[in-house]
């Protein structure tokens, strides 16, 4: 892949005739450089485009590294849209977690409670990044999910929340005893972090 200049990235993002590969290359360059100067055309492309789902997912991933508060409304719209592909919605959840805007907590909790297993990990990871105590009950439930990564992410999230997650200790200890090796490690670390925060 050829390294693109900022002007080339902006040109690609603003062009409706750019190929999917060109748009993905531009998004990848933004992802690698985290150049905020590309934010406006990136946001405009996401808001106005009818790109394929995999191109939109790449664009949202690029936006996630910028952690722009001004992108929160757009990301909430993308995440909440039932017509968006799951990959795009999951990328939007991760991006919302990076921004850590508390307005994202309720929509993410609703989606997590809906039982859409395709979005479980992204929702749990986003809640962990946000670190809002309102997520504790849902994160405790996520510890019990029949999923490889969601329980690990839930344990990590509860550890970040700290003392407000005290009621999660029994389930974390259960995961530490009965989970996979990785889940055990994450659960033990969360127990330690919660206890130290009291």
C-alpha cells in the first residue's frame, strides 16, 4: 500500500468515485497516523456515504483512533441503527468507548441486554473504556456469557470501575476458579483492582 499524503486522503474521502480499495487505504492511513486533520472529511464521508459495510467499518475504525468528542452523535446514530451491519455497529461501539462520552452508556447497555451475541464483546469493551458504574450489573452478567472474549472484557471493565463494582466480586471469583486461563487472569486482576480501590 502506497503511503498517502493528507491531501490525497482528503481527496479520496471527498470523492464519490473513489474505489472501495482507495477509501480503505485512506482509512488505514488515518488509523496508522491518527492525523486529526482528516477528521472532517472522514466524518462527512460516514455521514453521507452509502459505502459497503466493510468500507464503513474501516472508516469507523479510523475514526476510533481519533477519539473525537464531536463524532459522538454520528457514532451513536451508527451504533443504534438496525440497518447498519453488525461489523459497523461493533466498530462504532469501540469508537464510542474510546471517546468515553457517558451518553453512550444507555444505548450500549440496551444492546448488550438484547442478547445480540455478535455485538457482545464490542459492547462490553466499550463499557470498560467508559468506566461508568451504571454498567456494573450488565458487566456482571457478561462474566457469565458463553463467549471467549466477552467475560475477559467484562472482568477488565469491572476492574477499571473499581470500588463501585464490589458486588461483582463473587462472580469474578467464580470466573477466576472456573474460566479459561485467560479469563482467570483477567478475573484475578479485576478482583485485585477492585479491592485496592476501596
